C-alpha cells in the first residue's frame, strides 16, 4: 500500500514538472496534464479508502488479541495503527496538493508550489505531538475505546495523552477523552438489532445491511437521505462500509443481555 502511495506521489511530481514545461505546448497539452493529475487524485482517494479498511482491521485484530491476553501484541498493533494514520494523513495532503495543481491558473508555477507545500506540510506534521496527531482521529479513538471496554466493561477509559504530546495515561485538558457518545445497536430502518451492520462514511450512522441497501435502492436516483432523524446526508451504496467492529459490539451487547436475563431468572427462582 505504501508503495502504491509512493508511485502516486512520483507520478504527481512528474506531472507537475510537465506542467512547468508546458507553457509553449498550448492549451491541449495543459488540459491533458490536468486530466492526468485528476486521475492521480482519484487513485490517491482509493489508497485512502484502503487505509481506512486496514485501520479498521487493526481494531478487530486488537480485540481478538485482547481476548487471548496478548497485551504485548496489542501494543505493537497500536504503533502500527499510528503509522497507518500517519500515512493516511500524507495521502490526504497529497490529494489536496494534486487537486490544487490540476486547477492551477498559472501552470508554470504549479510544480515549485507543489514541492514547497509538500515539504512544508510534511515537516509541520512530523513535529506535531502525538496528542495532536491522533486525538482527532475517530478511528484511533474507537480502537482505544474498544480494547479498553473489552477488559474494563463499564469503567471510564483513562486519558491517553500528556499535554506535552508524548506518552499515554496523562492528566491534561489536551488529553484524548472519549465520552458522551450514545451508542445504539438497533437499525433505524428496521428498528431491530443490527445485522451485518454497515456504517455511512459521510455521517457515521449505522444500519443493518439488507435494510439500508433496500432503502437506498428503492429510490430512483440510487441514493437517499439518511433515515436518521435530523441527518441531512445523502447516502448511496458506495458511501457504506461493512462495520466489523460494530458487529462485535452488537454481539457483545446481546451476550450481556442474555447473561442479565439469565441472572434475573435465577434470582426469581431462588
């Protein structure tokens, strides 16, 4: 995956260099180069989606490892996930810069602007503390929360980052804190427990697979307004992904309910 990103970056730099030398080639050459840059930008978008999938797979794997008490492996996976998030940040930066180059009015200056911006943003990101890099990532927060909940059900998760941005288990206002989220395990379309849950990339709402696909495909346009009240997102099948982490949450929740019901029934018999 990193090799694919590297090739896309090399292509982008080559294309912007071509732009710099296309001043005498006429508008036809410029349009061709801009079209190729847009193609690279689309490829980078695909790479970003693959990174999303890899990051979510880290969470599922971490839960499996936690259940087998392989804490050292979970720590290694945490570091891997951070590196994936770093790569994803740079891919998104690349998308933005390639898009700017593709729409540049002054094509001859696009290449040096691209290079300067890339080096500046890459350097700035590398100097950021961990709290600033990862605290805004919903995927990283989910990873940490799910691993914690598996071993500490019902207990609040400790804060994760020091104000200085280095290590974990800090006590600063800049710490990453996951709280206040109201989880629901029922599909807003079927009103039943989530089955094969799919989550929208646009708004984060989740649905049972069959229910949401039938709902969206019932519209002639092939897309529909999110069925969650108050949400204005317009979603289509390509905006949904199979949410393996949520599937595990639902299964865990249902097991808890069964245990509580069995315990209550036993108490009544006694």
